[in-house]
């Protein structure tokens, strides 16, 4: 009896979780994890008597799918942010501008980022 390679799928899925907001890296890792999981399950379905850990691979595939969904959400947020930078910065400043505990020095990095993005 052989075992399916669940370790690689789990490692890539965890990388997908950890890098879900890092410019699509998590999405790439999660897609690779899902492809590997599907190939391993195809091997199992071709000859189920040879492999003993099909349930573990199904679980690993589920983790890869969840990682992929989270990575897509993170990637969508990054795309939204770059398309709406000025609105985001204005919302952020409006949220903290009336707070007496927030000083202009604390808002200076946001003003600098607005200037770099061409929002001022």
C-alpha cells in the first residue's frame, strides 16, 4: 500500500494562507496545491486499492480550496485598493481627523502616501 503526497498540498496551502495578501503569491501557491491534490486524487481513483490515505488527501484538497478562496479575496482587496487609493486615504483621514487623540504627526505618513499616489 502506498500513501498519497498530502504534505506538499498542506505546505502549499499554508503558504497560500500566509501570503493571501501578498500580491497574488498566495493565489499561485493555492492553485498549485489544488492541482497537485487533484492529480493525487486522480491516481487514487484510478487504482483505489493501492493507496491508503485518500481521506487525508480529500481533506488536503479542501484546505487548498479554502486557501484559494482566501487568496482570491486578498487579491481582490489589493486590486480594489490600488483602483481606489484616493478614496481610501480620504476615508482614513476623515475617520481620524476629528479624534483628539490623533495628532497631525501620526497622520503625516498617510498624507505622504496620498501625495505619492497623486491624490493631493
